[in-house]
């Protein structure tokens, strides 16, 4: 669901710019998905380790949108 949310936010920007930066509130995400912030942090950490995103304070930079789409598809089958 987190990948889906990030894809949605990027898609809302219209044309995909070369650099995609999304403001993220982990507390809001955890409430929205009814999961702990720890779960959100673990997912974001995995995406960061896979070099799909980078986290800078309260912002997420999408480094590889195509791989984010792939991660979203994989998460749907799990």
C-alpha cells in the first residue's frame, strides 16, 4: 500500500519530472493504513536500500520510478 501511495502521489504530479520529491508524514501514513510507524519505516528502509527512493527529512525523493512500479506490482501479489 505504501508503494501504491507513492505511485499515486507521483502520478498526481502529471508529467513525471526527472526529479520527483514527495512530502511524507509517516504518522499520517500509519494512521491511513492502520499500521505502526515502525512498519512504515521498515518498508521505506527496504525501498531505500534497493535504491528506489531516498529519504531526506520529511521528503522522499523517487530515484527510480520504474522500479517503484515493479515493487508496487510485487506487493500486490504478496
